[in-house]
């Protein structure tokens, strides 16, 4: 059975694909900016984008375990027809063997963080600074409302959210990252939950989006965060605290904080590529311009994230062009 160019050209979000997703950031695979590779007779899909000489896979292979290798082999065969190399990002540890079996070089890339909400509490010494920030935000008169409940899910609300996002990006002085992060979406995206921080006057000053997580640890993913440059201290902490409390009331089991690149074990697993290992650790120490990994991980850990999972990059073959294409695709450079 061979794939066709039509398979590789699919760009629309395909209903039912979430059935095959077991990844903390799996919702991102459904973005209509991704292509979705499928094969007749093989359940599941591979989400990817094309950049330069590479097909860049996001999140590994989304298929039943006994079909993953077959689907990956079909994808590779089609890539070879089109003279494209393969690189995969945010591969879970359970799929590392799939990529090693096809001759890919596999290295640690970063980590995903998660909180078990069953019995979760804000108490404890480790969360003291977190509680203090939340209290400061409350004293400043900030309040949190959810879009679609306390706030209308309409074009007017999304226009105000986009204004906050635009000001946040302007203060950063660079383009928004792409591919390995979420997006704000639009009013019709009802699966995406958005909690908004308002000041005393009712102005939007910050927001956090949350998207569904399926699979072994179902719940929500703490996704896009935006705030005005002059937002009071604790605005984001108050926002996430209120969202977390709401989810606990609903019986949600897990709140995922998503992937942070360059947070890896000091010792690389056997079989990795030395240059990739060196580059990942260099970017953690000195690469805040590319991504502020240290501050992002500190934010996630302070919530008491008790599940930390390493994720990997797999390249077939690895080259400097591979690293360059990936950094360009994600707008890191």
C-alpha cells in the first residue's frame, strides 16, 4: 500500500482524529496549519509541516500501538518519494523506539509538566510565594471570568483578547513563536477555554487559554498566556488559580502545563547525537533569546507539578540544515 501526494497535502482539521491522540500537547496536532498524513487501512495520523528539505513531525505517531510502526514507515516512504528528510519533535518516551528502529538519531529535547488535580491544594511552604502573588492580585481588585460563561463568546470579546495579545507581542519586540505552541483561535472554537483577568474598570489585562488533553492523563493543557506589560503582580497566577479551582469543581483529573524545551537530564541516553545534546544544553544556559526555558519551568514547578515527562527530538538523518529548518519553522530565529 502506498501513500499518495493527496494524503500528504491534507491541511484541514479532520473530525475524529482526537480518538488517536495520547500526548499532553496533542491538541496542537489538530491545528489547520498542520498537514495530516493518513493511510487507507491504517487507523490514525501523523501531523507535520514542511519546511526547507524537511517534513517536521509534531508529537510522534497518533495511532494504536500495534499500527504506529506501519504508519510511520508509510510516511517515510512518501517523504523519500518527495526527497524530504524527517525530523520529529516532542516525541514521547514510549515512542523513542519507533524512531530508533527506522535509523533516526534520538535526543532529549525538553520536558512536559503536569499536576494531578485529585486532592490538589494551595497549602504548603513550597506554594507560599504563589499564594502571596494571588493575594496581591486580589487586593488590586482583579477578577477572573471565563469566556462563554461570565463573558460572551463573540467577536467583540475576541477583538479585546487580540488587543491584549498584540500589546504583549509588541512589548516582546519579536514575532510570535509557531508550531510547538497554541493559538488564540476564534469565537467558534468552543473546545478552547479562555479565562480572562479584568481590572476594576472591567478592562482586559491578561488571559490564559486551555485546550483539551486526551489519552492516559485526560484533562486540560495550560496553553497560551498573554498579559499587558503593566498588569499588576500576580495577574497570571490569579487567572490560573481560578481556572484550576473551576476544573477541580468539574472533576477534571489533570492540568497539564505543557512542554518546555531544553529542560533535560544531564546525562543523555545512549545512542544520541553529541552535537544535539550539546546544543540543547547550551540553549538552556544561554538561549533565553530563543526561549526563556528557565523562567518558564520555574513558573510551572511552583504550581507543584508532580508529573514531569521527558520529550525527544528524532532526526533521519541529523544535519545542521535540520537544526536550522526547525529553528526557522518555529520562528525561534
